C-alpha cells in the first residue's frame, strides 16, 4: 500500500471519530448529578439547623424511625418523629429495654426571624410516650399502604405544602415527598399527628 493511500485512510478515520463535544456530558458532570448533589447539600444543612439525626446512617436494625418534614406555605414548619430508643446497659452493651416516643417540633417564626442564619433554628418540641402497640400499628399501616413502592411527586407550585416522609425499619430506609398530596404520605402523616397529640385546626392541614 502506498504512503499516500495510507495517509488518506488515517485522516478519514480521524475525521469520523466523534469530537468530545459530540459525546455529551461526561458521566460525573451531568445536570442530574449536579441536582442530586445540590439536593444532598440542602438536606445536610436542614439536618444541622433542625437538630435532626441522619436516619440514612442508622446501622442498628432494632431502631424504628418515622420522620415527617412538613413545610407549609402559610404556617410554621412542623417536624414529626415517631421512633423507638433502644436502651443499652453500660456494662454489657446489650439491649435491656426499648421506649417509644412521638416527637413534635414546630418552627418558631417569631424567634428565628431575628436569629443568625449560622445558628441552628429554634423549635418548640414536645415528646409524647407511646406504646409498643401504637408504633407496631404505624408500621403495619405503612406496609398496608405499600409506602416502600410510593415515589416522590413534587410539582412546581407557589403555595400549599410539602410532605417529606422518611422511614427506617428492619434495616431498610425509604424517603418520599409530595405536594399533591400523596394519599399514602398524608395518611401516615395524620397518624403521626395523632400519636404526637399535635392537634391543629383543620385549615392548617393542607
């Protein structure tokens, strides 16, 4: 094969090879990944300012946690937790007994409006002791509603509220949010309201 023909074939092969700009975005630079990263940063900041535990990092399969972050357009934010607290003995580090609580936290607008944004936000918090049967009933309700299969449903709206539910039980974590509102999320959220004995006017539940 003569040199001219070889050079021609080489140039043809190079010209047919896709340019970097034609390949699309690199795997680690896609808009979707950037959105996920930004969402993760916002969540980490929310955990810090709201004095909340990162449920995703729980390793104790004896733990049960239901957490609802209820962000309302016209009323203060509400955080509800229904969970158990395994108590361990200091000498053997073995499980001794478990206590169940429903916790309600309401964002204090009048105080936070004047606080530094660098400080964690202040909430009015109430803890209510609940029975093992009540937390088991909530777990049963979640399974009946097939909450593990429910996907997030967020639409662009200017008012209303966002219900963000996290669940950890049997070593399994699930997070789902909605502002439509998802019947399953709202049903579980209302049950958590009842367990926490947080009685709100009907017009504040939306």
